[in-house]
C-alpha cells in the first residue's frame, strides 16, 4: 500500500509539473482521478476494506484521459465531425464511474464524506453543490476520452500555413481572462486554420511566418501535430528547457522526500 501511495504521489507531481510547463490545464485535471487512490493510501490502516473496483476505475480512466494529452504539440479539434450521440453516451458513462469512485472513497472513509453518502447529515442542497463541479469536470474528461478515441487511427497529411499569427487568449479568442491558451492561426489555399498548442511549442514557433506541418488526421476528423524535426526550433527553447529541467529535478527530490516521510516514517 505504501508503494502504491508513493507512485501515485510521484504521478500527481509529474502531471502538475507537466501542466505548468506545457500550459495545458488538462494535465492538472486528470490528477483528480488519482485523488481517491491517494486518499486511500494516506488513511489506510490494518483491517481497512479496500475497494478494488474503485482503484481499477481510477487507474484506467487516468490512463485513458492521459492518452488524449500525451505527445501532442498542436491540435485542432474544431474540425472533428459532430458525434453528439457518442459524446453524450461517453459523458454519462464517465460520470457514473466518476461519481461511483468518489462516493465509494467517502463511504469507505478514505475521504471526508462532504456529500453525505449513507449518513444523517446529507442534504439535497449539499449534493447539488458538490455535483455541479463534478458535472463540469466530467465534460473535460469526456473531451479527453473523445480525443483518445479520435487518435486511435490517424492518417498523415501535409499542411503548409502562410501568414502565421501566434497569440495568447482564451478558447473563445478573448485576450483577457483567467484560463488562457496558446494559439496559432494560418492560411492555406484561402482557408484559415486554427491550432491550439503547448507553451513550449508557442515559444518554438512564434517567429515563423510560414510553417510546413506534418499533421495527423484523426478517426473523427481532428488534426494533431505530434513532433517538429527541425533543430532550428529546438535552439530557441534550450534555455527554457534547462530551467524547467532544473526546477523539475528539485521539485521531484522534494516530492520523493515527502513521499518517504508520508508512507514510511510518519507515525
């Protein structure tokens, strides 16, 4: 159990660090799937019942959601075909697993039972207030799973973008706001293409007026760029990579020390 908690803690740190360096909040969001497991390992005592189904659901869903984020430098999901029925089915399925995992974590005593499952202090208003953020987060998770399905089969396509413009804004294009992303806008044959990208990719390419991209078209129509082969781009971010690497190593050492204390030396 100690090793499970230690690995979970390191994985959570890796996701948070990746979120900070890539600018993708999705990496931070998928840590929520690991919260019930981490809570279980922290509060575990001899004789405590372990819900194996909850652990399995959390691990599988973490990996599936991770598949929608991993190794993608630029993406355009606006071109995906409308599959509202499939999306709705995925949303309901994921919410059932999401709710079950956190309900079981509270019932088994791994987490604070704020929703009031099988207790006298529960109320309809408390349940509604706690379910609302879960419904919103479930939409984010469904998008990730949808992307994972889209990337199960991809065909390659070359894309040359002219008059490239790079900017930082929200998803709707508004420059002011809390949640911002990194975007690219370019033109090919009179058609404007919009890509969202990671923070690292933004600093790699922001000086390029013309881009020749090797894209992958997903099963549902999404566009993905997973790599850049030019060494010229890498030279621009060496300083950022070195700084991130140093911060990552220091943070990892601190988290390892915290994990050793939590799972082996804490009384």
